[in-house]
C-alpha cells in the first residue's frame, strides 16, 4: 500500500490473527457487532468507529488527533486485546468507565509518557471479556493487520472508508469527509 502511516501497532502473536477469508468492512457490521464507548458529539449524523488496543501508542496519538473533531463527530472507540496482558483489563476499564472521555484522556496521557496507561482491575467480568474478544475477532475478520483501525462513512461521498494507523487531525477529517473550520 502506498499510504503513509504515522504509525500502527500489530498483534504480537500473528498466528492468532490468521483468517481464512476477509469480511467486507462495513459501518453497519461494526455498528451492530462492536462494543465500544462513545465520545464527541452524541447527536452527530457522522459516527466514526476506532478499533484500538489500550497498549498501542499510535492509538494514543489518534485519540489526541480526534479530540479537535469531538464537536462535529461522534466517535465510538472499540477496545481490542492484541498487544499484551494489560490490553484486556485496560480495555475493560475504559469500556465500563462512568466518564470514558476523562479516563481515556488520562490513560493515553500516561501511555504516551511511558507510564503504561491506567491501572486496571485484575478481574474482568465474563461479559466484558467476551465483548472485547468479540471486538478483536471482528477486527481480525476484516483482515486488519494493525491498530488503530478507523471505520466510517465519508460524510461527503457516503462511501465506507477504513484505514489503519495514526492520523493527524487534518488527515482524519479528510478521511471521514468533515470540514475542520469552526
């Protein structure tokens, strides 16, 4: 691919991600099957789904790049557990947070400063663990090889777009077809 990526994280154990057939990436499939937390403009007609691993620094960079778009776009952050043993409990903590915006900001700030992210409880409920594993399986079914992985409908064209890797705010806005002028 000729796309220039700012960075992306891949699963440590690629044997777990081998899929026989790639499923077509569809916003509708993600909307009905993925479990994530919502930030940004809850009333926006534009929803952007971001598959992320809590241990991925590139996902942290995309989180920061998405913040200026929160007034115009509804973001659904979908945790997956690809990178290490901290991924699942941190994803569970973020998924069940009373204030996911605040906790995700705290988490990504800690992760990007080299402190490993938020401390998460060791025990994850079976229901939440199942949701994160289902998110991971859904991401794998698309043939995605890294996170962050963005899925949305471009607001200008109506076409489904998907992209791996961190993006700048401007590149993210362009991908999803959103004007960045206030």
